[in-house]
C-alpha cells in the first residue's frame, strides 16, 4: 500500500500490522526490527489517522453543504489526554491494534504509553472542553473546537527534598505529534497595536505589528457516529517582514525583536486557574485565538468569495465562549463586520448578539476577568472604541428600562473611575444571547449573586447546563474491567452511547453475586493502581486499605486543608493513645494537585501534605494503618488510573464556591462513594444517587452566608474542638518540619485568624461523618451495593446529556443526517 491508497475497512489484524510496517518504513524510515516503541506509536497513530480521513472529510463536506448550524467551541484550554486509545476505540480498531502490535513484537500498552500527554489545560475547564468536543462528535453535531497550540503545556510538577512543589517546563512539542496537521495554507493574520485614524469619515485601524496564526488540526472522532470533527489549535508564527532592515548588526537584532515576540504568543499556557490581572501576553493570547478563529469560520462557511453575506453568519455557526477568555471575540466580530466588510453598526450588533453565548465557570467575584482599558487601548485601540460604544448603547438601554443610577454604575462594562477597566463577564452577558452556569446551584447563584443585576434586567438570558464527562474516556478506557461488568449486567454495550441505560444496574445492587463481582473489579483496579504507583513513583500501597482520594487543583476554597487536618488529627489520636491503632480502619489517603506557581498558601499546603506523609510513613506507632500518597504531576493519565481504583471520593469545598466539579461525576460513575458538601454538582449527584448513598456534611450556602454576616472567628472552633486544636498545634510545633516552628507559620496564622473558606467551622462535621464512612466500609457488601447505585444513577452526568442540553436550550441546532 502507498500513502495514496484508501485504507481498507473493515480491517484484519494482519492488515493493520501491514499498515504499521508501511508507516514505519515510509514515514519513519525504520524496519520493525529497528523500531523503538515510540516509533511504533507514531506509526500506529499515522495509520489510525488515515483510517479516520474519509469520515473527517465527509463530515466537513456535509457541514459546509448542509443547512445545519455548526458549533464553534472557543476555549483557551483543551486538556485532551493521550489520544491513541481513544482514536482506536472510535475507529473500531482496538482488537486489531492489540493483535497487530503483539505480532510485531511490541507490548500494546507500552505503545500507548509512549505518547506524551498534551497538557494544554489547567484543570476542570480545559477537561470539560475536551469532553464536550468528544460528545459533539459522538452525537454527530458539526463542530469546531478552537484554541491555542501552546508550545509549553501546564508545568510538570516535581517535589524537592523538603516536599515543596517545583515547576518544570512541559515541552511536549519536543516530541513528534502525529495527530496535529499543520495547515500553512489556511493561516490568518492577527494585528496588534498602532492607532485608529479617521479616513473619509470612517475609523480606520492602523496596526503596528502582526502575528501569523497557523492552524494545527486535530481529528476529533465520534464514538459510533461515523463523524469526525476538528479541533483547530492556533500556533503563533512571525511574518518574515522586517520593519527597519539595515546592515548594522545591532539594528538588525532590534528589527528582529518583534518577530521573536510574535512567536511568544503561543509559547506557554498560563498556569493560574483564576484570574491574574493585567498580563499583557495573556490578552494577546486571547485576541490571537479569538480573531483567528472568527476569520477562519468566515473562510470555512463562505468559501470562494470576498463578499460573504455575513447577515447569515449566525445561521452558519454559534460560538460558545468557554469562560471569559475568548470574550474579546465579541468586539472582534463587530470590527470585522463593520471595518472589513462595511456593515452598519446595527447589523453587526444583531449578528454578533445572535452568534455568541457565554459559559461562566466561577462564583468567586474576584475571579471575574477584567482588563485595564489602557491595556486594551494600547494593544487593540479599535476594539476599545467598539467596547466604548457597546457600553454607551448598554447604558442607554438600561436607562430606557428604568434602571437606577446606582444599578447602572454597578453594571458598567467599561467602568468610569480613574483607572477604567473592561469587565469581560459583563460584556459577554450583555452582548451574547445566553449565559449559563455549569450546575443547578451555580446557575442559581449566578442569578442571585454574581450576575444579579443582569438577571434582573435580562432574566431570559440565564440558563443552566449541568456539566458532564465523557463515558468513553472515563469509563470505557479508564476502567475496562467495570465496563465489561456493566455490559454483562445490562446485556448490551449501548450504554456507551446512552448512559441512562446504566439505570438497568440498579436491581443488580440487590444481587449478591453481582455485588461480589463488582467488588472484585474494584479490588483489581486497586491492585493495578498499586502496581502503577510502585513502578512510576516507587510507592508501596496496600490494596487492602480503603482508597480515599482527593484530586483537583490546590485551592483554599477546595479545602485540601480540611482533609489534611483530619488526617493529622487521626495521627494525633494515635500518638496520644486516645484511639487504639488496631481500631482504625486502614486508609490510603491519595492526593493529586498542582498549585499555581505564585500561590503561596497553596504551595505551602502541598509541602505540608508531603511532610505529614513522611512523618506518618516513618512512625512505627501508626503500624501501616494510615498512609498518605501524593503522586507528583497529577494529570489525565494518573486520573484514568486512580479514579477506577478509588472507593471514597472527597468533594469538600466550602458550599457556594465550587461551580460544578467534574471529578465528582467521574468518581460516581466508577463506583466510588462521595463524602461532600452541598456544593456545585454534588447537590445533583446526591439527588440522583440518593441521600443514603452519599456522605453529606458541612454548612450549606445559606449557613455560610449567615456566618460571614455575623463575622466569622475561626479561633472559636480551634478552642472548642480538642482534636482540631491538637492537629493545628502539631503543624505549628514543628512536628512536620523537623522541629522548625516557622515553616508553616503563615498557614497556621491564616487558619486561626482568617480562614476565609471556613475550614475550621466545618471540621467537626467532617470528622463526625468519618465514623459513618468507616462503619459502612466494615460491611463490604453494603458498601458495594451503594457504590453500584452510584454507577446506576449517574448516567445523567454524561457529557452527551450536557451537549443535548446546550443544543435544546442555547445552540438550537442538531446532528448532521446520518
Ligand atoms: C484567566 C485569566 C488569566 C489567567 C488565567 C485565567 C484562568 C485560567 C483557567 C481562569 C480560570 C481557569 C480555569 C477555571 C476552571 O477550571 N474552573 C472550573 O471549571 C469546571 C468546569 O466547569 C468546574 O467544574 C469547576 O467547578 C471550576 O472550578
């Protein structure tokens, strides 16, 4: 077979092996004997991509020729995870792959492992984007994911000898990326800087520098849909133009500088997952991908014309703004229509308004993105003018609606103080057609608190779409053993396309034989995770202990501190003899978390956890009853190993702070029980799986609010609960810092004097619920019945359902015809 022949389908393992050999020879230039595992990975990826090509091209043709509106999912992050197994699954080639690669003398899992995980996201928001494009393709909805191909992804986390986090660059593109196709012919020019001048009564932007945006296309194959969508990630390159070319060396180097700077735009993913104010490069990134993506959509949907009829744009594509990061796209579409294509303001406004919708992922007011108007004016002077006019129009509209002066001031998109800022969430909420939160509680709080003024004036814009996760990656690929058992229990594997079918497992929770099989699967997953931990981290885990897991970014509001304090209190109980070590339910406490590099208290919490782990490991009094394991560099790969092995899932954020959470959904679907607060999607998970099958504790949103109003004093709780006091004292007295009382002083002082997220106030309730957890765990049959009910009743949390909700409530579009 040559490069130009269409691959055969269906395919035998032998034929697949042949194709891999061909790829090894004609793309890698090696024989199977010379090939390294990584070569086989690249060759396999090349072959799989070829098998998806016809579906990919047909999907694009059908999208352009048909009359189904497409979705453009604009996101600064796509946290995809490794691609090979997912692509094999969706191409229907997994069995052939296993056999073919073995036949070639390689271990299939080693081939899969050879892929370097692309870490182009921080956490929940980026992973949600990845789940959503999987579901869009699986439902056959024509869609583009649009984002940035960062050269450096989220930093690689290491721990130093003191247990502190070290950040190392994640140069993932130094490895071959067989999935991304660089399409030089479909580049876009993105302009920056300069000024706006008046020419013939028109405002004309004269930019001072430009960046070349080059699309790198990734196939997004659907599961059992025959559809393959596109993830288009932009790479920044410089143009080979020099402003001031002279023959003087130093001037030459000066002249090259802007070129070098241009390429910085897609160089690195910002590792903060809440707003860092005013970073110029971050705004450049945002405009870079928003502008390139909108121009690209015009090119795609109006091929072969310089005079597109953009009045129909909103019938061709609807843009979903994944948080405020791409919101600068709103004035950009206005500018394109007015300045580049000559439309009047009102026409441009109508199209822009119809085209954009905004998803909010936070509740913390301080996390709502704002940009100094001065910075926008410097980088994007024409956009600032447009934003000023939008703001004027908005104020007139509010006045006409009878809004008070106070309310108008609170709502300004562009503030009118000494240092005006542009509030991106407000711009998106006003300009777009819809704004949605990511869980019922979150959407309610957006209306009642965070965006209250807006929901008063524009109530119909506010929607909820509860998040979801893809069952393909997070059940089928991550947990093959459970997947087989589910298929056996249901008598079909259709649940992978229709996760509500999991309800059929509920009666099996009463079938002891099935429950035992389920327990065996969980145990095997624990053993597999212990093996992985031994190999990768040199850790010794005991699969006969309860696996109790907390994985998420390290944030004060998520309250990793609550969990570590409870562990320390238990340790203190052992040391003081208050509990007999033999009476303790053995637990392995597993943490996975990265902290933003500049987030001092978060990094200190990581250091504390690591050092508590060390002390406990080295204390014979503990007798192996409790162990902390904190694998460094938690990522999608580790998540896929750890979630199926987890029995108890920690979702312990302060009520009213976690917008949704998505690991909570992954855990429930993989048969873990949750200990959690009434926060984010926990509320809906508990409603669905049943209050009896969920360990609820802690203050509610209302109780939290009341306590803030009364004035919260954490030291009262410290004084009132001797266990809590003992734990905090232990941190303060140097037990976990070789006797040094200074190491954790800032953390201790924060707990005792501020404790903004009320860790101390919830401590006793969190401790009390542990007894219920241990009691249930002692009855393994009962525990596993409840775990099965969690699986059976969590089908709602498929991202397929989320996407259907977006289709019905926001996008008003549908699947392509089969
Ligand atoms: C913005 C501006 C400048 C620098 C960084 C940022 C930035 C980057 C990433 C701000 C926020 C993020 C990521 C936020 C995030 O992951 N939020 C989570 O989204 C999930 C999906 O909806 C929810 O489940 C989580 O509750 C929410 O915390």
